[in-house]
């Protein structure tokens, strides 16, 4: 079966639709494995079916683009493509501009620095000073970012550029 799957992966572009579907079904446990690993680091309200759908898109992409001449195992290559497709789907659903997310992160970071330093809740004046802003500017920024929930890929354990 393993040799048969390897041969099918190598011939994916040339097999009929029924065989493609069977090959995709045979790799669904790999998609579920990637989804399971990622879901452990995400909020509980993330739709696992959406993640699975995105993962399947990544699997199909991996099957179409896999080059057996490289010394990469298909399953290893596919996991990277599946994970990437899932993360891309999260990014495409993010309605928040990067600049606003950056500002929010900087404000949150300033609050944390001051609170760790002083051992108490930071005041707006202290945070404004930390950021090099006046209090009015800080409050305007807080108004801009106040309605968002911070969910950073780095905080979820994903590195830059993934």
C-alpha cells in the first residue's frame, strides 16, 4: 500500500478523477493530524471543519506540486503545505489591517512592561510616556484598537513568515 501510494502521488497529475479522490481520501488522516496539532493552540470557537477544508486544499496543492525528484518525503512536504493553507485561510479572514494590529500589540506590550516593572495596573499616563505619546494620543489609539481581540500568530506559536 505504501509503495502504491508513493507511485500514485508521483503520478497524481496523470490519474483519473476517481483515483485522485481515493488518493486524497487516503491522506485525510494526515490533514486531521495537522488540524489537531494546530487546533490545540487556537481559541475553542475556531471552526474545525473550516480548518479541515483549508487543509484539504493544502493537500491537493501538495499533490499537484510535489516533485518526487527532490529527496523530501511526500508526507513531510504535504504537512507543510496543509499547515500553510490553514494559516493562509486565517489571514484571509482577518479583517483588521496590519497597521492597526501592530498598534494594538505595541499598546498591550507597553501596559505589560509597566505592570511588570511596578507590580500594579499601569495608568494611561504611564503607558503614554512609555510609548512617547501624550495621553490624548494614547486614548485616540485605544479608541481605534479597543474593539479588537488580539490573536497573533506569534503568540500561537507560529514563527514569522509562516
